[in-house]
C-alpha cells in the first residue's frame, strides 16, 4: 500500500518550488491534496509538474490568503466537505528577503518576517488541529530553518521567525500528543531551486538539498509509518 493511501493532506505553499515537489510526492503516495495558493503564476507550474497523472477528484486548488481568518476558514471547510477530513497539514508558506544588521532593520521589516513565516503556521494549525483532535489522528509538519536553530548575523529577523516556528512546534506537540496528533518541523539549509540558483550563481549547487528529497522526509513524517516522532525539528541539510 502507498505510504499515504487515502489520507487527506493540506499543503500550504503547495504551488511553490518546494510545494510542487511535495504535492507530487503526496499524490503519488495515494493522498488527496488540498492546496491554498496566492500567486496565480505558480498554478500552471503545478499543473505542468503533475502532468495530468492524478485524478482531478484527488486535488483541490483554491486561491486563499491563509493569513486571512475568514478565507482560511472557508478553505478548510471546503476541503473537509470535499474529502471528509484533514489528516495531515504541511505548512510550507514562508518567505525571506535581503538581510540587514539588527541596527539597520526597521520595525516593519522585523514584523514582516513574522507575518510571512510564523503567522500562517499558527493560523493553519489553529484551524486544522480541532479536526484532527476530533478524529484522533493527525500529522503536522512546519518549516523552520538551519539559521533558525543556530542564528545568523545580518539575517536576524528571518532566523528568529524561523526559530519561533521550532518553539511553536515543540509547544503544539506537547498539547496534542494524547490526541493522536504528531507535530514536527523540518529545518532546511539552502534548497536547490531555480530562484536560489539565480540568486547565488557561484554557489556549489550540487551540495544543496533537492526539493524531492525534502518531500520524501515530509511524506514519512505525515504517514502512519511515523508512530513515535513528535516534537522534533528534523535537519534536511543535504551536503550544504
């Protein structure tokens, strides 16, 4: 049997570079997948990646700002109506832009890193956890980062926001452990995407972690094969 056969996964950021690989992997493992997206141009890229290889009935793709309470609630209800439940939540929504020393970082720039990284993770967990608790089964995986665990000079706002996701993971895992819900995070280094290659053309790209490799880790953590891992931040560094 496929690893995620007949399970229902909500993948935020599922149209992005990492999200497309994760969506493909989950569908190939038998999952039904609900994807909220915000960037229109990414949808054809997801469709191209999937190539019509999976039943349309197994996929829900809707334009949703997951940081907007009403939009998120409507989407979660839509997914439950279509698929009957949500078994797994993969929080991939996040972002990063140019680093600055703390002394030069504005309050708006500081807050923006939390709004784009921590806030969607919190809001999606808040919306989905009660469904998982009712069903006595759930798997949640969010995205921290290596810099979030170690700190990073000139990138403090991003690193601290990602570090907060790690602490959020530990806290939520403890809250829901007795409900059959396992909560973890992954901590990537640099992911081998087209955008990162353009931004860092002289880096050793072959040492970066591939989106497909991260998708493999996520599919295990979200499956019934994962029976004992919760409250962990799993490094997915590749060779970087």
